[in-house]
């Protein structure tokens, strides 16, 4: 027998998806087919059990979303009661169809209905009518109306709060407080919350309709039963009225009690705030958690005992309140943490201080408005866009950037930190605009003169009313958040190599393994992970995208003999990326505008550079570096990227020489340019 039960349980578990369709079909069956009283008894008892389960679930859930199917369950329970009303009405009106007497027809609608009409009402028809009326009034006027109003207001407030919650999630994600997966989960929770309260707003209307239907069904049963009993069955008026009124009141109570319980469950669930524990624990903790309140309540009850009110129950309750207050005070004294336990949270907080963020943006208090969405700030959204832009440009997944307000720095100052170290700082003024002077700036503007932190060009802070005039004078005008983001983007691009960790390289290889498994396996066999990281860092250091990782690895895979020469491996990778390099620095017209050196001077300089320091022709190398820097500055003022074109042999040394004066300059070799029209300005140097 136990084996059969286990088999049945396993079968039900596998096919639990059929439960709802079977129940829906069963409801239709109950409406269409007359059921015997015994089966109706089972269904009525099941309705009572279902309502009890719903109530207990509503009490024990920690938050409303833990019972997210409640609107559907509420609708199903309401339809079940209405279907049972149809079944019991059929049995009540056909009570004397088999030639039964009034005494024999008492159990025509089942024993559950008759038990409610006699036991619950203490055998008094008047008591039953009054109880039924009270249940209807409480359910219709108090519970369902209140629950419906709360559902409506909750749905409106949840929908109104959705944009703010979404922005708060984005802010936490950009600040590094949560991961992308956690952000997705929170967005799904917000959407589910809106769906839940919207569904509850509609489902609460069914509760009120159920109460109205209960009253109408009661009247129909009484009037219809009296007519059937006297006209069709020939019973007396007194017997007919008593029988059908009792059966109808019993039927009304047996359906309205579950309806009352379900309505109460809906009210409890809607008014339940999100918490960590169930409702019972919260109520006990908050009502009985303050001993002084219990003590005052005990004093109040003891004072009432001095009046003409019954003394025994008041003193008993006063003693109970006093005992609870004493227990609470004693418990709080016992819960005082020892010194060792008190030190534990401090150890955890010190441990948290050891965590260093890859990137952190500190802002003065005057710049908080750039982050606060309520004041129109969109800095967090811009940071998200910057991270996506860097991923597309360089193929580097930048970790979330934590934003911290720091009262220790000047109000309009911001500080960019890389792994805790300050790498850049700047000042922006939220109430002003930055006008950046370009090549064609016609005349100076009145304002606070400064330098654009991203481009290094001269700029001036102006009032917003001057923006139109500044643009007419061919200035580039940027808002404060845009200035900060441009600077942050420049820092991220220039420090991309420092942001690429060995763990990230391993994750990149794992991702590539899905489509180029043999290549990744070969690379891992030939090169240590640190060597691959150094090659990618060398590319990023010169702002070469590593997004096409497959091409980079394919280029170095045949160079196992060069595994110790990062510079040679990087040159192979750059040559393989020639098409991408050409397109990266070309203008919209497809031309590559750059500066270059005469061929004879290049050959001379190839022997002048050794490692990082020039040797015999040091003065010539210094002059060439200065001249190239001036030419690159002219390119930048014209709106073109700073690019130097030289021979492959000279490229590494020239790049190192220029890194001190033009760190953002791109130094390209001739073999790194593919199918591109070149417009080069040759820089002459006096030898």
C-alpha cells in the first residue's frame, strides 16, 4: 500500500501541470451535472480547506511577491464558491422531488449545509440570519471595499515609482554596488511587483461581486424554495419557510465563511509590507518588542479593575502584560553582546576596506546634482553608455565605476582613482557650460578661463545664455556632465592596459573558446597566460582595440619562438590588425591624415634610438620629437586624430619617445596601413 501511495505521489508530481485544466473542467461539470449530496459535502469541505490554506500562506509569506499567484488563486476560489452555490441551489430547490417529507428533506443539500444551519447557528434560525447578515456587511463594506481601495492605490504608487526604482538600480550598478545579473533580477522584481498589484486591483472587484452574488443567491433560494415547497410539493407555509430558510442560511454560511477568509487573506497580503520574516513574527516583535508599552498597558488594565468592570479578567490580562514586559526587559539585558562579539562587525568592516575598486569617481558636494536623477542628473546613465562605448572601441569590459561623494575635496572638484591611486582630477561648474576653443574660434569669450581636461585645448566656462553665441563663434560647447565624462573616457582609454587583469584575459579566452576552441587550446599550450596579457596590454597601451581577439591570437600562434619578446609579438598582432588600424584613424572621407619624417631622417633616427634613451644623435632625436609633437598639435586643432607614420623599425622607439610629450598620439608603421588614401605632412628637422 505505501508503494502505491508513493507511485501515485510521483505521478501527481510529474503531471501537476494538469491540475488547473482538470479543475476548470470540473467546475463546468458541477454546473451542468446534478451531483449527489455526499459529493457536494466533499467539495464544500474542500472550499473551506482551500480558504484556510490561502489565509495561512498570506500570513507566513515574507513579502507579497512570494505569493504572486494570489490574484489567480483568488479568482479560482471565487469561481469555485459560485459553482458550489449553483450545485447547492439545485439540491435545495429539488429537496422534495423524490416525494420526501419535510423531515426527510433536511439533508437534501448535504450534511455540511445542514450542520452550518443548525450547529453554527446554535439551532436558532434568527441567529443564523443575523450571522449571515453580519458576515455580508463586514465582507462587503469593510474588508472588500478597503482591500479594493488599497489595491488601487498600491497599483498606482507602484507604477509611479517604477522609473525611480529603475534609475536607482542603474545607479547602484554603475557605482559597482550590484552586478549586472543582480540588476536584471531587480528589474524583473519591479516588473513582477507592478503586475502583481495591477492584478490585485482587478481581482479585488471579484470579491465585492462575490458578496453581492451571495445576497442575491440567498434571496433566490428562499423565495424559490417557498414557491416550490408549497406549490409543487404541497407542504405547509410554516414547514416550507423554516426548511428552505434553514437550508439557504446554511448554504450562505458555508460559502460566505470561506469568502470572508479569502477576503481577509487579500487584505492581509496587500497591506503587508516587504519584510524578512512572516507576519506573525513581525507583529509579535513590533507589538511586544517594547517592554515599556506592555508595562503601561498592564497599568491601564489594573486601573480599569478599580471600576465596576469585571475584576478577574482585567487583573489576569494586566498580570500577563506585566510578565511579558519583565521578560522583554530581562531578554534585552541578556542579549548585550560580549566584547568579542562586539568586535566582530568591526573586523568585517575592516575587511571591506581592503577591497580596492578598479575605477572610482569622487565628486565634491556641489557635483552631487549631476548624479541625482531628481535634480535632472544623468551621470550614471552616461557612465553606462561610456562602458558600452569602451567595450565597442577597445574590446575591454570596464568594471563598474563607483561614484562617491567626498566632503574632503573642494565642492566643484572631482577625482578619478585607479585602484585607489589618484590618476586625474578636474573642476566643473554645474550651473555653467564649457566652451572649447577650436581651430576656427573667432574671438575670445568672457568667463572663467581653463583648459579642457580631455583634449588639453584652451576653454572657458560661460553662462548658459552665452551658449548660442559661443557656437556661432565656432566654439565647441559642452555641459558639465559631458566635460566630466569626456575626461573620464580619456582616462579609461589611456589607462586601459592597467585595467586589463589576468582574470579578464582568462575570461576572454573562455568566451572565445566557444567558437575557436582549437586556437585557444593552442595558445594556452604555447604561451603563458601572463604573456598573452602583456601582448593585449601593449596593444591597449597604444589604444589598439583587442575586440578582434581571434585575429590577434591567430597572428601570434605561429610565433612560439618569440614567446619571450612581447614587442615582436605585438608587432605581429598590429600587422594582422592593419585594416582595423587604418579605419580607426581615417576621417569621414576615408583619408588618413598624419605627420611623417623624411626617409633619410628616419634611417638616421633608427640608429639614434636604443631602448628608451638616445645615444650619439641624441640632440637630433630630441629635435625630431619636438617637431613631431608640434605637427600633432596642429592635426588636433584641425579636428583630426594625432597620427605619426614611420618605418616599422623606427615605430617602437618613436612611440616611446613621443609618449612623454604626446601620450595620445598613434604611431603607425607603413605595413600597418591597408588600402587607405594618405594625406601626410612631412616634418623637417634641421640636422
